[in-house]
C-alpha cells in the first residue's frame, strides 16, 4: 500500500479525530481526581463484603455525598471533599456499619492548594518533555537540510505527539475516566513510546537521503519517504502488538490500581503506532510540497 500516495486521506482522518477529541473535551470537560482538586480517600476492606448499593444507601442516609467505587474483591474506595477529623470518624463509622470485619486500609487527605500545585507541575512536565523532544530530534537530524530543514522533523514529531495525546484524552474523557497521577504517568509514557516509532521512520528517511546523495540517485522526496515507511511498517506494527497484548492482559487481569494506567498506555500505543505510520511521514511530505508550491 502506497501510504504517501493517499496522504490526504490519512491526514484528514487524523484531523477529524483530533477535532472530535477537542469537542468531547470542551463539552464534557476534564474530570480531575482528588489528587488534583483536593479531598479525601478512604479504602475499607471487609470480611463479608456488602453490596455497593447498600454502601451507597448507608452513606446517603447519614448525609454523605461521596463517590463509592469497588476496589478488588473485598474493598471499597470512598472519595469525598476534604473533611474534618470529626467528619473522618463519622465516615469510617458509617462504612463500618454496613459490613462485618471492616478494616481501614488507608485514609489520605489532600488539600486544594496541594492539588493545584500537582496539576500545575503535571502540565509543566508535559510541556518540558515535548520541548525536549523537539530539541533532540532537531539536533539528531541537524545534518539533514534538503529538501526539508532539520527543525521541521522536530516540529512534525511534536504535532504527532499532540495527536497521540489528544485523541486518547478525548476517548478517556468520553468514558468518564478521572485524571489522577497514574493517568499523567501514562500520558508521559505515551510521549516516549510514540516518538520512538516516529524517530525510527525519520531515521530511515535520513539513511535513504544519504544513500541517494552518495549514489547520485535522483528520487522524489515522496518516494524516499514511502520506501522508508514501507521498510519500517512491519517492525512498528509487530512491536506495538506485543505491547498491546501485555496491556490488554494488565487491564483485564491486573490489579484495579493499575487499570487507568494500562488503559491510557493501551490507547496511546494504538494511536501512536497509527501516527508514526500514517501521520508523521505523510505530514513531512505535505510540508515539502507546500514549500515547493
């Protein structure tokens, strides 16, 4: 399949997906977890685990407006706004009354100021990682100046990364996934995984350009990029499939605590593989064609 020949189709698909993700995020908004907004988390385990409906009804009857989630086989996690010591004791008492053998596994409280600071630092981390990738790619391809400048390789890589982050975030927002620290860790991991595939293709393009210069071969840039994509597509797909299988297993069989992380990585791996093949290289040829025009 000549991917570069149909680049407008693939660029159009990516554009539509990014726009859809932006609309979803704009309409539903990002659902930040307690780590970013401030609040308290209580994990309670039971010898005889009660039903989640009975837990919710008991807390509602005692005046608690909280979020209750099943955690593992015999535990529940209760998330609420920041509460006082008296409120903490009352919440634990309410949870103990719904089942036998209740044990407090953990209780964490995060203030609003700490949550805002963590959210700011997470944003800075994403920005600095993206800038670092641009500088690294531009430096790595500094000897490639024709027919496209080296810094444009870095620019295309960042556009692909923006694509790889925004689409999974849009899907996760649609699913109602809360943004917590593991969510952010997953996004940072996506940046590394996605740019790795993109750089492999770009490096093959660089090798082909050097080879053409040494052999005095005149070849269209689109053809050079097409050969690079064709020669690396199998490697990219099979490498990603290996990771996807592991992440599927981790999501369905692994512990509940890592479910968000595995889902973020799973979506990021799929979207990142697509972008390295069908977005980054076609976008590079599109930039060259626009310059020529």
